[in-house]
C-alpha cells in the first residue's frame, strides 16, 4: 500500500497552489494576500517535512524519502521563505506583485522537492521541468524591460537545449539498462559504454542547471536581466536541487563508474573555479559579478564531490548551506540599495557607502570577506571542509588550484570593499526598509559572523547524512 | 586563581573593549572613545605583565594551557605559552596602548572605527602567539588581514588602495598554501595539536613539501627577499599607528612561526633548507640595506631597514644554535621597540609638515632639540650600537652564524656596517645642518607631552635592555635550551634511521 503520509509536503504544496490560483482568479486585487499565504504554505510544508523522519520508498521505488532528501527539502523551504521575505519590498515597488508571482515560486518549489526525492529518471525529469518552466516565466517577469525578456528567452532556449541533452542521456541509459530506476540501473546495465554516454549527457544537463563551466554562459545574462527578486532565487534554489540530484545520480546508480566520472567533475570544478574568479574581475554590475562568483562557488561545491567519499558529500553540503547564507546576506544588502523607488545595482553606486550607512556597509564587508573565504567568517569554513575532504584523498592539484583561485577571487571582492570603504561618498540611500529584508540581513550576517564560535550548530544536521 | 583562563582573557578583552566602543556615540571631542580603548589595552598590558610574573622561567613546557572542545572530535581550542611566545605577547600588549595614545595626531576621520580595528588586531596578534593548535593559529594569523587591510585602506596615504591590495593578496597567496599543509598534517597525524605533533614527529619524507608550504606563508610575512615588496608600500601608506603595529608585531608573527612551526615541526627539512634561508637572508640584509640608502622617503627607508633586520632574524633562527635562536628572539623584541619608535618619530614630523620626503627636512636640531635626542637614541638602537637593545640581538646572531658558516657571518657583518651607514646618513640629513628655510618654527613645535611620553618610554626601554638584557633572556633561556636539544635529538634519530 502506498503511504501518502510521506509525500504530504508535496501534496500540500500542490493543493495550495490550486487553492491560491482559485482565490486569485475570483477575488480582486488579492495579490498581496496570496503573497502572504505563500509564506504560510512554505512554513507549513517545512513543519510537515521536519516531522517526517523515516526512510521510505514509494511508487514502485521511484520516489525515495530519506535523511538526505528531507534535509535538502528543509533547506529548500527555509531558503524559499527567506527569498520571499527579503524580496517583498522589491516586488511591490517593481510592480511585480501579481498573483502569478508567488504561485510560480511555489510551482518551482514543488518541482525542486520532487527532483530531490526522485529515485527514477522519469520522476526526476518531471521535477526538473516543472521547476525550470516556472523559472523561465519568472526570469521574464519584468516583461516591459528588454533585458528581462532577453534573459527569460535566453534561459528558456539554452535550458531547453540542455534538457534535450539530458533527456537523450536518460533514453540511452534506459536503452542499455532496461530500467529507469536509479537502484536497478547499476545492477542491470549490460553495455558499459552506452551507459557512460548516457551518464555524460545527463551530467551535462545538470551542469547547466548549476551553471558549471563550460555550461555557464546563460548565468551572467540571466542574473543581470532578471528582476533582482528573481535573481536571488536563481542564485540559490535551483542550485540546491540540481546539486542534490548530481549527488544522488552519481553516488547512486553510477558509483561503480566512479573513476569514469571523477575526471569530468574535476574538470567542471577546476574550470568553474578559474573562470568564475577571472571573469568576475572586470564586472561593473553587482548582479553580473555575483553570477560569476556563484559559478566559482559551484566549482568549490563540486570539488567536494570529486572525492567519492561520504566526507566529500558532507563537505559539499556544508559548502552549499554556507553558500546560501552568504548569498542571502549579499542579496539582502543589494535589495537595500534603493533611492526614490529605484534600485541600484552597480559597483560604483556603492561608492562611499560606509560614511552614510555604516551598518549596511559593515554587513557588506562581512559578506564579501566571507565570500572571499577569509577566516574566521563562515565562508572560510565552507572552503575548509571541502579542502579537508579533497586533501584526504591526496588530490593536491585540485586543492592548490582551488585555493589559489580564492586569491584571485579575493581581488574582486576586495574591489567592492574598496569602493564601499575607501572611495568618495555619494547620495544617501533610503533607509525605510520593511522588516523582512532587515531581518534576513541581520539573520544571515550574524550567522556568518558567529558561525566560527560553534560550527556544529549547522554541521550536526549534515554530518549525520550518509549517502553511500 | 590557578584555574583562571588568563590567556583567553588576554585574547578576549580587546574584543570586548571594541564591542563596547561600538555602542559609544562618537562626538566631536572623541575623548571618551579614546579613553575606553586605552583603558582596555592597559588592562590587557597589566594582565600580561601579571602573566609574566606568574610565568615560571625554569620550565620548558607550555604553561597556562587551556584546552576546550571546539569542533567535536576534530579541533580543540588550545592555547598556552612557553618562554618563546611569552615575550611576544608582552610586546603586543605593550605596543597597542602606545598606538592608541598616538592616534590623536594622525587619525582625523572615523576615530572610533580605527580604535576598533586596532583592538581587534590586538586580539588576533595575541591569539597568534599563544595558540597551540595549527588551525586555531591559522584562524588568528589570517584573520589579521581584515583589520589591517582596512587600517591601510581607510586611513592610509595617497596610494593606500594599491598598498592595501598588495598587502592583502601577497599575504593571502602565501597563507593558502600553508592551509593545505595544515590540512595534510591533520590527515597524516590525526591531530593539529602542536604539543602532540612535537611528540609524534612528522615522517621525514613528507617534511620538505610541508616545510615549503609553511615557508611560503612565513616568507611573505617576514618578509624575505624577493617577496618583501609589499612591505615598503604598506608601511609608507599606512597611518603611523598601522605602521607601528605592522613593523613591531605583525612581522614578528612570521619569525615566531618559523621557530614554532617550521623548525619545531619539520627539523629535518629545516636542516635541508639551510642554504636557501641563508642565501635569501643574506641577500635581504645586503640588498635591502643598499636600497635603503637610496630612499627619499623616511618611512620607506625604515621599512627597508625592517626587511634587513628581519633578515638577521631568519639567519639566526636557522643556525639552530643557542646563540642564534636567542639572538633572533632578542632581535625581534628589540626591533619591535626600535622600529615602532622610528615610525612614531617619523609620524611626529609628518603630522607637522605633511611630508616624509627627506629633502624637505634639514637642521631640525635647531628648533626641536628634544626630538633630536630621541631620534638619536632610536637611530643608534637601529644600527646596533653597544648599549642599546639592537646590539645584543645582532651580536648573538652573528656569534651563532660564525659557528655555522664563516662566510655568512662575514657578509652579515657587512650588513651591520651598511645599516649604520643608512641610519646615520638619514639622521645627518634630517637633524643636522642649517635649518631649511621652508620649515617654520610655528608649524614645527618641539615634542608635545604625549609624544614625549611615548618616545621616552621606548627610549628608556631600548637603553635599559641594552645594558641589562637579563629579564628578556632569562624568560626564554630554558625554553630555547630545550628547543635546541629536541632539535638536535630529532636530527640524530633521523640520521640513525637513514
């Protein structure tokens, strides 16, 4: 018998999406109400999810609930909550507050949690597409803006291409192993090379989603073009889901082919770290800069996966968690750069921020040093754990390249700090922020700043997860 | 009182003080802020003196050790002092209040933030000198980059941005390699606890690479030729208090790191790399002394002299003799005092004239006699005249070097002469001669009360230690004896194994 209790979060979100849609259609000017309701939906889903602590597989073993997926789902819900919280003001002022906006976010959330729990190629693909479709629309949400429409279209075309490759890979895997189930694939496949081809295609599709080099081209344009509230989402949520699927995919059915895919991941990791660091140096737009920065951060996260050990996976998850916190803080800062209802997003707009807005400047300082990985901030520990795992496997080349690219990356983070602290001051920004963005900034900055006192506060959830 | 966590208090008090500062409103007069900061740093200074009094000179082990679980089953927070680190802690706590007293004259904007940065710096400096775990050490060592970057970048001179970036990136490159080495040591030995690592020892086949990784970090920080180029820039652009902290304490972190980690953990590799260190140190001594001769900027001249003096320190450490090591530590303490004093002296004239070009000064003795006397003492201290603290360090180092290599000692002695040349020439050009017509008496008054206080404190100490070095030497003698014995026995066992 299928125990639907275990997929209660998924069911709850699907039902809420429908209910909210109906409310939106029948009640006039209900967009604010729906936005508020969607907070509730996310929080309730989180509460339900936390209460499910069993390991269980459903639907002919095509859907798997375990510690790993529950943890990732919790992270997704928390992140989504903060994303919506910190971007509310932006959405209101930018005139994006339509009923579709929160509902699309919930749709992509649903897609992500399906992805995370999937144990079957088809289920996984359905989740992925549900997630992506919602994101295409969100990227182009500011439809009067040329850049936004361009980014939506660009994301759609490239994403469709990568989905095509991914689907082709799935079909190859199915063809050579007669099954789509993750657990059976490893037992079944007869012709190794065919499956390897399939695996590589699927990896390409997933690498596109995490924007690992050389599949990163869309990221800077989409990050810059989309409304900032959507960029926050892009920088955080799809990466969690895609990285989780990479872990499940590689360490599930293809663990036997470790030596085959290890070199691919090492390449993706090194290329992302180097390109992300070098290309960000010349950027003038903060959103574009953070796009390159997130490319290089994904490189570090992938470095943990090259190890083939549980330590490596845990280090990636720690990295991912801290990455989310840092991004939340960064974007909260960015969403505070408002003057007369116009949001500013260029590096030069920050000039001399520290004189008029010392607290905001200090938060920026903490976040940027943390992104650069300077101790004792959280960003350092993220890198520290990853390189602990990498050096344990004696992969010194990866470690040295990785740490030297942090020095290059430090340069462009320092450049922003230089603009904030050393340059001439400009006009004041507004200071009348709503509670949401202030709260998310304070919460994330304090976490970054004080993480070092007891790293186990976050790590304890992750260190109990074992994937292999 | 035996269980009182005195070292952790030393580390934490400046941070607590800086948090207090955050909540004090900065007013036009700014006095309350400065007094809170001064009070904090003085508490720390007296606490460290008390620590020195409690410190038992006859034990070579680590004392006042505190161990706390930090990350379970992984890293422990562990601090402790022995004879080697004791004096550096005193140096750090002694220099910080002097910096805070001196800020009045040269920090015009954002005094509160400046004081917070200085106090945080003090926390990190003390942390570096008493941490007994490699990862804790690394955190303190690297954490220092953030406040120092801001001190140079916000309150620095015209080319402050360039200098701050150079300082930050140079140091970071060296340090990340050290991080890799630290992590690898963890996987090799299962611990990063320094005491345990001393006992376990590290297999000699891994030592060379690990030594090089540590070397890359310490060489940049020392700084050794050819990676010393960040130092003159950073010194020149940093505000006086920043230069003082940099020269007096930050550079000593590297010298301390060489003794504690490079030699302590990798004795075999250290022996193998003696030629490298000797060559680089001698180049640093001769080359940077020559460069110092040619400088137009007073601060830059002193910065280059710091590189030369640190060359003596590394030379002394890698002789692995009692005299060499004792001399190195003494030289570091002495250089901490002398260079701090010199930078403060330059700060005195810079605050009045807003220039540091040597050619803009001449004949200051005519209008600033007190200043001339103070500057004389520091100049003599810097060139190592007998009767000043500079002499004892250099003398011991040269003695140690003679034991190992006659050639190296001869070249280093030439460096001493060059040191005398550039310092005396600097003194002659600034102080003696006729008063330059551009210098007005009104803008160049003689030393003010607080300046006299700071400079005379340093001058008395420099002369006192020159005549009576016993309190310093007594503190580290037993630790150094033990350190050299352990080193020799490790080298012998390694030879036997081969």
